[in-house]
C-alpha cells in the first residue's frame, strides 16, 4: 500500500527539512523580532516553512506514482514560485507590491491550467476563484502569528480534504491531502510550545495557495460543493475576514501589520499560545467537522448548514473581540 509509507516519509522529511531550515535561519540571522504582527516576546528564527514546502513538493513530484496533472502543472509550480518569493522575503524584505504581483501571477497561471482542464470554466467563476485564491494565500499568512496555529489548522483542513476526496473516489487527491497533513504534522514539533522556528512567508503563503487550489479542484471536479469547501477553512476565514472588515470600518490601514485577530487578542489578554490553539481546534472538531458531515450527508441543506456555521462563528468572533476590549 502506497499511502502509509508515503505519509510517514512525508512527515519525517518535513520534520528533518524544517530542522535544517531552522539551523540555516539561525546562522543567517533570519530572526522574526517581536512586533505588530506576532505574539511572541523573543527573537525567533523564521523561514521554517521552507522545510514543510520542500517535503511536500519532493514527495508529490518524485515519490508518488500517480500525481494528478492539475497538481503537477498548476499547483506545484505556483506553490514553488510563492515559496521562493517568501524565502527571498524572509532573507531580505521585498515590497508588498512585488509580493502581491507574484501572487497574482501564480493565481492567474493556476486558473489558466484549471480552465484548460475544465475545473473552472465561466469568466465570472474565474474572477471569484482568483479572489478566493489570493485571499486564502494572504489570510493563511495573517493567521500564522502564534505557535502551532498555522500548522495545526493545516493538519485539520488537510485531513478533512482527504476524507472528502476519498468519499468522492478521488484517490490521487486523497493521497496529496494526506501528504499535506503529514507535512504540517512534521513541522509542528518545531513550532509548538516555545517555538524554535516560525513558518515564515515561504510556508504560510504557499500553504494558503495550496489549500485554495485543492478546494477549487474539489468543487470543479464535483468531489464536494461550494458550501462544503467554504466550511473546511471557515475558522480562519471568519477570523481574518471579519477582522479585516472591522479595521476598514474603523478607518484603519487594513494592510498594515497588527495584532487584532481574535487569536492574537486572546494571547494579549493572558491566554497561552497552546490554549488558543486548543480552542481553535476544539471549534473545528465541535462545530466545523459536524457541519461538514451534515452538509455531505444532506447536500440539499449544505448552504443552510454553511450559513448556520457562519452565524455561529461570527457571533463567537463578535463576543470574543468585545470581551478582549477591541470594541470597548
């Protein structure tokens, strides 16, 4: 059986390569200092996501025997370009405009490949898909601000995708999703507790791009519906999107670094990084996963279930920011 050895190999390779990236970052002085974005208090090496991304690309392109064309020609090249840009930025900061242009290029390239393969067809769908990919790449980066947050969400979302693809008979995409979960799991030992390394743009932006691509493919291939796809990453989507809207309504420069996401506010109010991680994953297990299961079992109710989940997450977000003083 290819699945188990591949998953184990991916997790081990991710762990080892993240360690290599950590040593390299420390020696090169690639340190993320406490500031407006992160909730840590001491300078910490960044760029550890290079190990995670390298493991995913190596295993998917050179170890797996049945790699889907959409991954080989669309997702992997785009993730590599974004990863290299993030690695460069972690070494020597690039302008926000240049990074965004690279993201746009990678997104358009992916959607052209998807259009040629019939995954995305109509122009209006292309536009919506482009906005979704760009937002996913950036929100994943925004949510990578506390220990274990990005990696833990990656494990959850990738396992859910594996389950959804398996149920639809999409075996190659199932294995890719399991490999993605293994990459995130291999990264977590370096990032949990007192983090020894952060993911950095090299990992977080590329991960957001990969998740967006897998979700788009799943919808286009008929593996699952749009509301199901939106629910997979709904915890991140709710926190990032609502926080962005709040900053816009308050007249703040929404594109500036900040610590106003709920997870950041909870840490600032005395919760530990691990407690916040457990809270987010408890929400995933208690609310998000059951909602997805109901939507899969009863497709005619999928949009209603997604709306109810959005209302629950939005209410929780509002109560949290009110309690932590953001709306005071």
